[in-house]
């Protein structure tokens, strides 16, 4: 070597960016040339021989032991290393030091060098040194190095670290040292005894500092200190209290296992039984809160101040005989935050591990909106707004909850590479719902920006400086300048005035308009401004619908239908669907009729006004269709001042609830369809329209002036159906004339007719495909469909509405169109390279158009792989149904899984409520109820309560039924008004009409017993699930009865409370011949139990 200086060698290597592993080879060559008498091999041998003598050396003696002289090679090298680290010119220099010290483990060098680190002034390079060392020890597997490390831990490493005064160093260095200690201490097989009080105090200060910086790391660090360090004759500051105050436990709603104190208590009688009862109470409370929160989200209930008071009253409603401690608001929010994240973890785990046969995600989106926006808003409005409230809540979240949430987000992160990271202890960049929660709180000023780093640094990396610290609503104007919105209503009005309707459906053009820009980034808007925007938009819609400001009404409705960045879903969470539903129902059924008559009596209205009149009706119907089909809003249950007669006379409700049905007869006035004059006029109107559309090739003014959009909404689908069926039987042969006539359906005033067409096509194309139809006929049908799905040109007023109509029923249509592809084996060739685009060009064009309509903004309950179009080979068959039954996942298995969940007293249902609702509707509520009751009765009677060693007492058996009935009541009832009405109904002894079978059906087969251990927390990870094996016997008779959900009078007939009441009243009638007196007594007991819960539960 030219230079005898290690410093010079290292700096030259760092300048050339030579890796640490290559530097080690150069270092060995330098060492052997510079110190030939102390070569690397000889030195290592001496180290191994002499290391054994250190085992019995006390910690303090090892530190005070003199080191070698100035001419000693070890001392020279240590001095050179200190110069390198002080230099700080290259970060890689710290990597070189770690490589020499630990990778090429040198005990004497470690003992000499580590005590000098406390004098190092360059703290940045010191942080990197500890981080790099930690990364090495985390993955260390070399037994020789581990044995040397264990000897040095006791003698050198731990004492050197604990000499540090942790009160005077930076937060970053505290975390780096803690992680280093955590990594090395895990290797020691026996606890290291510490005699020094200074070391004990410094350890306490380190843990205290860490708890203020990173709560999660602090928990883990305190745990390993408890295990690996023993402070002589001193009570360990990290020992946990063995007596837990169960009543005030911060884990009251956490799935963390709460050990029953029964085995560990010496007083066995009264005290142990009371403790066991408390444990059961906590478990039931956790279960109730889970269903309560899920039901509230499922039913779009408002989150206002009443929500907080109702939540606080849950425990007292469950246990009215217990004395309840009065919680202040901050403690209440601590519990609510912890409960909400726990419930979300259970929700995503159910979806990840139990629901592979569904694609539901609307309820998940509601959970995300609740945790990221609404919960921070509730904290901001109702709590003391102090950061320690949030800190305490996040501290209380169980580690398995965090693991479950992180695992779910990693599973759904398409961009994440799933390889094993060499340094897996390093922070990752994967974000989850906790980040969004804290970001919103930071916007509202509840917590500082550094809060997110302090609490989530353990496994996530976030730049706290980039976080928004105000709730300002901003947008970028056309000059590229960011503006702050101070007056939201004026901002909306000015944006609407400059908005071009044709740009509403173009994602690339939304940035040109302020409102579209804000809605397209709605998830980044602060909760307070989201709330203000939601209320301002609804107020403006209400005002414009009553004053007939149709330009405002049309544009606002059009913007909302596309749901950019989940904006419509968010608005529904803030104002509830009932408000919007009532608004649009009243516009269609009341305001529109009166206003249109007034407009028609006024002469001189412009073409622009005519278009707005027709388009306002069309957009209103489209919005109602979205609310009903995509958001599953039951119009009748909205209580929008509709009596039974009004419901029958409501055009909006009748239209939307019968979307796939196109009648074979058309009448101008459905109410007077028996009137001969109406029949003659209707026949003449249809004949004139057919003649103008398909013979004359143009529509006369008289036809256009004498028909209303309501009539067109029914006439257009009627004509479409009749013409298509006529072509199918060969009654019509001129395809070009038909195409020319269908093109008129794309005019703005006629587009409303396509709504029904899109739903009718689903069943028509299914029949066409299943009938082995001639290919020529299929080509003709596809050509006709191509006219309305992929038009060559569109009016600027038609463009956005046409795109929105395509989105309505695109998923089922895509599923059927895929079946028409010529590549019939594409789905079976899964994993084999094969192009999807082998079908008819017209067919592929329609498929592409439908996919593009879905891709511009969120659509719910669909398989996301449908929207992936850049793959050149089939990876996996897409799912076109949101719920499906397979041979592996049968109805019997699903029902049994849920029944076993009730029996096992899990803290959440096995399936999420959206999945369960479909399961219950498919089986019918009555069949579900009877099957579950029969099976639980059998299990409790013969097997007792799961995981209870002895045969259960009556109280324990009752708890299983209680779990079921709390679910039934919360599933049925949305609010206290419904509960009062149902209670009054069930207390009435007047007979009711009986529909369908009633009575308890005798069980012919006994369900197979299950003894798999299934702790409550295992539900989070799909472990020890209650699934039946493939060879288990069926426990139900598969029946699929049609549910009369659309009938106002029949709605309550499908609640569990109604069914129980119906069965009770049916005793003694002809329909109940199979019901014994014992069965009747049982149903009376269940009736009383349900009624009692109705009166005591919080809704």
C-alpha cells in the first residue's frame, strides 16, 4: 500500500463509492502490511483464545480496565476510526466502520472502540452507525460471531451504551440506540445483571424518552429490557401489574386476549366468579360495539353529537344493574378511537380471510371515510382537542390490530414488491388508515405534524414537513396559482357558471374547473371543508330544484353522479342519503310537473331552456337510479312523506324499482290503461314514432312537442325492445334503417330512455347467448347495440349523460359480452399467454367502451381485475357478480361458519354485514333464523359453550343466544323510532296474516360438532376458523325464496322480529300443525328476549 494511513485509504474508497464489502478486503491487506506481526489471522486467533476470560468480569470492571498503549494496533485503528467518523464527509464511512467491527467481528477492536463513541461530536454519522449496525444484527445467523457477541454484550457493549446520558441527545439518536439495543440483546440466552444505579437510571430515561417519541417501539423495547436485563436488588421499572382493573382497562374494546383471573386468584368463590363475569361482560361489550358501529355505517346513520352520547350509553344499556363510572369526553374518545380501529381490523380481516367469494367494498369505503374524516371531525368538535387523547388511544390499540390492518393494506397494494427485505427492520413506505386519521387531525390542528412520525415511525416513513397544517380549501386557477376558497357557496356558483357539460365526463379536463378539481381530489380535502362542501352542495341542489334553476341543478347533479374521488359517497356520509333521496323524489314527482306546465304556458322559451328541462328530469332519474342500485337505498324506508297511495302513484319509485322490466304494452297514461280512448291514443303514438324513426328517417315537430320526458322514459325502452325482438324473429330486415332510428335515442331529450334499456339488455343478452342463436343474428344485435354504446358522434349535451348511463349496469353487461368472444377457452387458459382481443371488432369496441366508462371514477362492489386492460395474457378469470356460490364455498358452509361464530362467542361476526345481508336475503330471513336457532340449541344442549371445560350452566348457555339476538335486533332496527314501533307491534296480540311456512321445522340431521381451538383474537387473521370440512353434512335445505323488499307494506315482514312474532301468533292454527307445545314455549321465550332487547338497546 502506498499510504500507511487508514484514514487516507478509507477516504479514497469513499470518494470512489467502493462498497463496504470491497473495502474490507482492502482493509485486511492494509492491516497485514502495516502490522505484519499482528496479522488478521493471528489476531483473530488470539481474540478467540482470550475471550473466555471475560465471562466472569463484572460490567463496571470491564469499562475501567486499561486498554493498550498508543503503539498498540488496536488503539491506532480506533483513533483512525474516530477521525473518519468525525470527518463526516461521506456517510459510507460509517458503513466501513461497521464492516470492520461487526461483520468481520473483532472483539478487541469492539472493546476499544465503543467506549469512545460517547465523545463523537458528529451525531448524524453516529445515528447512521447505529442504524447500520442494527440492520446487520437483525439478520445475523453466523454462530461464531453470535458466540463472540454474547461475550462482549455483558462486558462491553451494554455498559458502553448505558453510560450515555439519554436526556441530552436528539430524538433520532434515542430511537437508533434503542433499536440497536433491541437487536443485540435478543442474542443473550441469560439476563445480563446490572449492578450500577447509574445504568439503571439511564435505562429508565431511555425508555421514558422513547415513550414520548415512538409508542410502539417503546412497548417492544420495554419488553426486551424486562427479559434481558436484570437490575440487582432494584424493583424493575418495567414490570407489569399482575392485577388488572378490568372495569377501567384501556383494552376494553380491543381484541387483545384478556386473561380470566379465575385460575390465578386464591379466593375461589365470590371474587373469582365476579371476575369471570366481568371478563364475559367485556367480551359481550366488544361484540355489541362491533355490530353497532357496522350497522350504523351500513344504514348511513348520521354522525352528530347524539352519536357520541349514544355510544357512551351502550355499556349502561347492556348492564343496567352495574354501577357505571362517569367518563369524561376525552376518555370516551380514547375508547371510541381504539374501538373503531379494532372493528376496522376485524372487518378487513373477515374480508381478507373469509369472503373470497364476494367483491363487496362499499361498506369498506364507508369505514375508511369514517376513520379518516368523520372520526377526526368528531374529535375536533366534541373533545378537548389535546394530542395526548389521540396518543392514549393509539397506545391502547392492540399490536395484532395494527398487524391486521397493515397486512390488509400490503395485500391490496399492487405496487408493493413481495420479496423478503434484507433489512426488514427498516421503515417501509406502505401507508394505511392510521396515517389518514392522523393527517386529518393535523389539518384540524389537533396534533402537530411531528405526531405522525412519533407514533408511526416503527414501520412507516412519512415526511412530517409535507403535511398540511390548516384546513384551508384550495384549488389551482387557470394561471397556475393556488387560491384559498373563503366563500364555498360563491366558489361553487362561479365554478358552475364556467363549467362545460361535455367536460364533466373527461378526467383529463377536470383540472380546468375549480369545483371539478376539488371533487377530483376530495379525499385530500380536510374534514371540516368536506362537511361544508357537502352541506353547501345539498343546499344549492334543494334551492335550485324548488326555484327551477335548471342549469345549476343539472350541472351539480351531473358532477355528483360520477363520484370523483368518492365525493358522492362522502357527501352521503355527511348529509345521509335520506336528504338527497327526498330531494330528487320531490323534484321528479312534484316540482317538475308544476314547473314544466308553467314553462309550457310561457311563449318564447329558448332551445337551451328546452334542453335543460328535459335533461333536468333525466339527470334526476339517473341519480335516483344510482342511489337505489349502487348505494342500495330503499326509497320506501326513507320516510319521505310518502303514503301507500303516493308510493303507487310515484313515477320515480315505480320507475327505479322496476328497471329491468319493459312492458309489452305502452300506455300514455298508466293509471287509465283500461280507458279505450287512452288505448287508441297510445297505439297511434307508438305507430307514429315507429314510422318517423324507421321509415321517414326524421322526427316531426308535432311528435316532439306532444310528449313528455316521463313518457319517453317508458316509450324509448318499449320501442327498443319491440324492434329488437322483431329483428330476432325476422320481421324486420333492414339493419341500416334500424341503426338510423336508434341513433335518435342519443338526442338529449331521449337519453333518459336508455336507463331501462341498459338493465333490460342484461337478461335479453343472457337468453340470446344461452339459446345457441345463429351468428348472423348475433352480429345484427351487436351492431344495434354498438349504435347506442359506441356512437361515432354525440351532442355536447348528450356526452356526459351517455357516459353516466353506460356506467349504470356495465359490470353484468361486460360479463355477458365476454361470453360472446370467439376465444371460448380464454377463461380456462388461466396463466397461459393468450390474447383477449380475439373477438368480433364490434364486440371488443363495446367492451372497451364499457370498461373506460367504469375507469374514470370509483364504482363499488366490483372485481378490480375487470378494469385492468394492459395485460397481454389471461391471469385470472374476472368475477362479474358481487356474491357467488361455488362447490367449495356452498351456502351450507357459509351458514355453518356464521353459526359457529355465534356459538364461539367471537367479538365480531364471521362475515361482514354487507356479506351477511346477501346471505340472509338469499336464504330468506326466516330460513336463516330457524336454521341458526336449531343449530345453536343443539350445540349448547349437547356440547355446551365452546372452550368451557365443564358442561355450561344456564347463564352461559343464555349468553350464546344473547349473542345471536343482539345481532338480530341490531340488524333489524336502525333507530329508536323503529324500535318503539316494532316493540308496540310485537306487544299487540291481534292476529296477523300469515305468509309462507311457519313453525319450527324438526331437524333431521345433527350438525357436526367442532372442537377447534378458536381464541377471540384469531378471527383477525383467519386462524382456527370455524369452517366446515368438505365432507360435513348439510344443516339446511337450500331454498331461494323471492324477497318482497320493494313493497312498502311487506318491508317489515322480513325483519327477524316480525318473523318471531308471526311464528308465536301462528300457534294453534292450521299452519302450525308441526309445532309442539315445547316449541311454542321456546318461541315465547325468544319473543320476550327480542322484545326486552328492543326496549333496552341503544340504536
